[in-house]
């Protein structure tokens, strides 16, 4: 049910973005803002995501997050680099 809701939400966002006539969306003001704009409609809390990120050094964890994000749908693909930074910072243990 949640996957269907996320898919429906993502589709609605794409339709609205197309209907907006190609308007440029404002950039995120911070990595946390990028997460809020690109992920929070499906992932209200990042805790479940953070638990899935392996405990590795920063370089290996960043590579893992990049690989994960490359195949994961996101409402704002332009914000993925900032979202990756946010997840990297939040997953430091």
C-alpha cells in the first residue's frame, strides 16, 4: 500500500512539474532541505534509511550511498548530490 502511495505521489509530482511549463524549481538551501524536498514525502523519517547504511569509513559509505541513490527514485533528481551529503553526515557513527 505504501509503495502504491509513493508511486502515485511521484507520478502526480511529475505531472505537475510537466504542467508547470518547465519552470525551474528553487535549489535547496541545505542538505537537510534537499532531503525534505526530495525524499520526505515518501520517507517522513530518515531513521529507517540511516539504519540501512552500513557502518563504513566516510569514503566507502559515500560510495554506498551514491550507488543506492543512483537506482532509487527521487522527487528531485537535481538534489541527489545534496541528499547524498545529508545521508553521509547523518550516518556518521
